[in-house]
C-alpha cells in the first residue's frame, strides 16, 4: 500500500457506520466519514486482517455533510449520522442494508422493502445508560462512552436523544455523588464505587425509573439520594417512580441488572403500546423508542397475516410485549424469556390487560426448545443483537412451524441466521426495515419466512 499520508476518497458507508475507501486495491475503513468525502490519512492500523485509517484532514467534504444537531459529535459514541439530514440518513441505511445482503447472503433472491421512517428524530429514547466518571477537580459527572473507547466518558448533559429533563436529573445525581466524595469506576484498576446510572422514562404515562449500578452496596447513601430526588412523589416537575440499586463487583463493564434491590418507590414503569399497557422492570427488554415501537409492532401484525387458529411461540419475549399484542389475533401464545423478572412482568401484563390465551415461561430458549415440543404454527423470534446461538436456531427449526417471523436490530446476525433457516426449507416472503434509531447506523428489520411446500 502507498506510504503515508494517503488521500482517500470514501465510496460508501458500511454497517458500524464506517466509511470505506480503497488505496492500491486495499479496503480502508475510516470513522466519521461519508460517501463523497476526500480525506487525508496520517495513520493506519490493522486489526483482524482489516485496515483502518485515522483522518488528519478533511480535504473535500461530502455534499451529505451538514452542521451536526449535537455539539458532542463526533467525540460521543452515541450517534454516527447526526451530521446528516434525516432523509439522507434513510438513503444511506437503505444502501448499507442492500450492500450487506449482497455481501452476506448473495445466493438467496430477496430485496428489502423501503425503510419505514420515524416521525420524531429527537428526544425519543425511553432508556439511557450513563457512566460515572470524575473530573480532575474531583467533581463527579455522568456521560456516555467516547467512540471506540471503553475507558473514557464524555459528559453529555444535553443529549439530543434523551428527555429534555435529563440534564436536570444528571446534574442532581452528580452533585449528590460529589457531595459525598464517592469514587467512580476505574476501567483499568477495576476500583471505585459508582459505575452506571440507567434511566427509563415512560413516554406514555410519564415518570422515570432509575437504577444505580455500584461495585458495593451503599443503601444508606442511596436512600438519601431517593429523598433528595423525591422518589415516589409524582407531583414533582421531575417525577421519579423508583430507585433500584444494582451491585456489580466484576471487572466486566456492562450495566445489566445484577444483584438488585429496591431503594424507594416502585421497581416498574408503565408504557402503553397499541392500546395495551405494559409494566416493565428496569432490566426487562423493551424497545427504546416507544412511539416507533407502535409502528414496528403494527408492521409485524401487518406482515404476519395471523389466522385465528394459529398457535404462536414467542421467543425472547421480554415483558410479553409482542405476544400480548399478537394474542387477540390468534388462538394461543407461549412466550419464553431467560429473565425471571421479565416473565413476572409478562404474566402481570396479561392479567392487567384481560388477556387469557397467553402462557409465559422463564428459561433459556435453547434449553426449553430441547425438552419441549410446542407444535407452533408460527414462531416469533426477537433475539439480542448477537442473534441466535446455533443450538437455539437449530431447535427453532426442529419445531417445524409453517411461518417464522424474525425481528432483528442487527442486520449482520439476521442475515447469518436467515441463511441457515432458508437452507432448511424456508423462503423469505417479506423483508421490512424499520428505522428505530435515527442518527445511527442501527436498523430494525421484520422478516417473514414461510416453509416451502
């Protein structure tokens, strides 16, 4: 490859939001670039046989570039496309998806439909995961991880994705931590007390649910924080419904609820989707864009074309959202989820909504499918970003449904799994992408597969 520096023309975007250009026939992936950019690279590095570049100078900007809606871009790792008009974002995502299908699944002939857009491109997220960190002057702050860095936290008090009340909440929690001189997690030494603040907001009923992740229990201090925030007093301008403590002493960096205990208020929050009300625990899976979730689930119902006689198996069902929305259209629904608290939420949600044709079971999908024959007509699967593990995928196919509805937030793992399903005698009949996450490369997809006759 040519010696540095390199002047590189960016030809397209690929999933993960990287710009792609070629030098001497070699692909180079460059962050924070767009098709049409010409950039000068002064540093390249290889990782797993892939070459990446670092931009020194933007020689010629792409016509797609606009002034970013957020002054934290590109340091903050939350948004990759916030400097692009939304209509252009959709075109970039459509091109990325089509290119990915041609790359990963070229032998199967299907074309994704036009992306279903969002109506709200700001302040739409109902859940945010902030990390604690400490300034040089010993004041504590909350923010989001810098792009590509596990150990750096960028203060983002005015995130364009979160509620307009978020700045006030972060300020009050940070001040409490500073006043008590609480240490924050050191990602190298694996020491410190404060790790994460997870915030859920009900977009349809109002109010917030907080989970504070710590390396050791601090119930007395958190009780004081609950008093400071007036947890449980829903007449406040910033109504906080509950505060939960999660103890996470391991070195691994994630905000998943571990050893949890309720400090004050309620451990759940309520949302209403398509006239169905859901109670959601802090660690239960629920779509992070409430308003667009209605669009996503209505798309699923339209694509599915359920029959009243259908028996449905809902895998990775979370708090029962999909299963309970499907229930009025079918004979029976069985939901499976590995998080026991989510299953309890699902059962209560069924009772609260007067739905009697649903059952919910806690357990790992691959295990319950191994030991039970459910004889479903339709299987709905909405797995984590990593997709289906091989055993779960194979056992899903062994259940022999006539229809599989696959909902995915990761097109790469979706296409990997679709290849296996199609090789087992199914064909894709609908492929509908739904934009749930404006300003990012992420994309939700609803795919319907039917068994070949």
